[in-house]
């Protein structure tokens, strides 16, 4: 199970190995190490405390099942609680409608357009025929960026840089691709006011009637991620999350706090700028990164 818990926790666990019994003091020490690692990774402080309290309570109260040493049992508890937090491995994309409509939301710069290209490629490899609708009327280059991204992929793309009505674009795009397996709808990531952006997302959502709203969160932004996620979740109904830019040194703790707040599973992570730098979410790897 815990191939790699990150070097911080591995050290903690080594310490534990030499302990004859696991008493309150030991548990507190383990919990403190975990707290330190999570805070360093930018996980929301309240969340860290909530989590550590649960781990502490369970470790002190629960009897390890037969055949499991107290030490192994603490590891199990830590792992279970962390998985609870990040979510277990989600179904990737369960295409159970035709067309299956995925609406992408996220702030400008989060990596939304790049991720649409990546997901399109990913779905094509699985044998689907996705089409893309561009409704971003605020960034004139958005359509062009999608066109270039998908040029070599033989993906139908609907958009009209001259049309400034996002709702109209959405309606026409959905109509045009009603025979495709999957329709991916790109949306704006900025507006003159944030509230206007959210209102537009709400209206688009009622027109597109998406089967899944995918929120793209920049893994490097730290604590702001939480508020962004809450706002988008209020305007649409976020069904899944992609965390981008996890190829650098960012640990994704801010994004994790966002995830725990809105309760939607992380489905994919972005690990670079290229189209294939895209992975299905792996909770164990994510956890070991957070703790490492
Ligand atoms: P949008 O405004 O949300 O559509 O963002 P873009 O897709 O245009 O991406 C913004 C910048 O982030 C671009 O320079 C992308 O190449 C970069 N980017 C997107 N995803 C990743 C990722 O997973 N890793 C890295 N390193 N860069 C990324």
C-alpha cells in the first residue's frame, strides 16, 4: 500500500519502528510530523488540524486488527485519512450519455485550454470522437489556440471569434455536434468582473446542460485555490477536477484544500506543457508528494 509516503513521513515511520508500544506521546509525535509536512505543502491550516485530530483520535482509540502491529496500524490510519481527503481513485471519464458533454471551467492561466487539448487526445486514444466548442469571447486568441492545439488531431472545433455572445456560441456548438460521442465546451476564464464571469458560467451551464463540469485548478497557486473552487462550484456544479502544473516543485496542497471543500474528485493532473503531459489521478502518488 504505502510504497512511498514521502521522505518526511518515512522518517517518522522509522522512528516508530523502534518503539515498543504506541502510546499517546508517540501518536502525537507522528501527528506533528504529518502536520508539518502538510503545512509546508500549502494545505489549508484548518484542514490540517481537522485531519490530525481524526488521525490522533483513531490511533488512540482503535484496536489494530489481529495480525497487524500498532505501528502498521498507524500507517494504515494515516493513509486512509489522507485518501479520504484527496479522494480515492475516480472513474476517469464515464461516458454514459450521447453526446457526453463536458464543460470546462477555470480562471485564465489555470491551464484550461491546454488541458482541453490533453483530454481530447486522451479520449481519442480511448477510441472516442470528441468535438470542441469554444465559447470564450473575452480572449480573442482562445479559439486560435484551440485550433492550433487540435490541428494535428483531426478534432472538429466550433467557434466564431467574431461572435461575442457566449450563450449563442454554446447553443450552436452543441447543436452542431449532437451526433458526436463527446462534446467538450471551453468557457471564458476572465471577465470585466469576477461576478460576471460566474454569472456567465451559470447561464452557460443551463444552456449546455453538461454531464460533467470539470474545474481546472493551477496546482501552484496555493491558498487562493479554495475560494476559486467554491465560487465555480456555486455557479455550476463542479463534478471533477484537474490540477495542472504539478511538474514543477508545487505540491498541490492549495488545490487539495479546494478539492476537500467542494467534494468533487480529482480525475487528472497536468504534468507539463506538452499534449501528453497528462495523467490519471493517483491518490497514493499525490499523497506521497504532499508529505514528501
Ligand atoms: P488558460 O488561460 O486557462 O486556457 O491557460 P492555458 O492553457 O493557455 O495555459 C496557461 C499556461 O500554462 C501556458 O503557458 C501553458 O503552457 C501552461 N500550462 C498548462 N498546463 C500546464 C502544466 O501541466 N504544466 C506546466 N508546466 N505548464 C502548464
